[in-house]
């Protein structure tokens, strides 16, 4: 369930827009998506873990807000990130 430092570094290196980029919306969406996938697999074995489910809902809403921002300000980057991550249909 945990998201190690090496995994996070790999995600940042894959989705960054320039050399020192760690906080662009693209990177944030990728990190949140990885955490969401990890939590979703956690719920397959721990069905009654409602406190973590609340955290999952918060992560999904935060990712949704970032994707809305990207869609409004950088349509090309939005299309690229949803294609690579396989989200939103």
C-alpha cells in the first residue's frame, strides 16, 4: 500500500516538463494516480477500511480538480496525461 521514495522519483522523472520540475500539474496528477491505484488494490482485501476510503475520495477529488485546471489552461498536456495514465475514458 505504501508509495516508496524510489517509485515517486520514477513517476516524477517520467512526467516532468523540465529538469527541475517536481510540482507541475502533470507530475501531481501522475503521483495522485499512482496513489489511487495503490489504495484501490488495498480495498480489494480490506473492504471495511472506511477511514482509508475517505482518504481515497479526497485524492480522487484533488486529481479531478488538477485535471480540470489542465484542461482549461493546457489542452495538449491534458490530452497527453489522460492518455498515458488511462483515465477519463
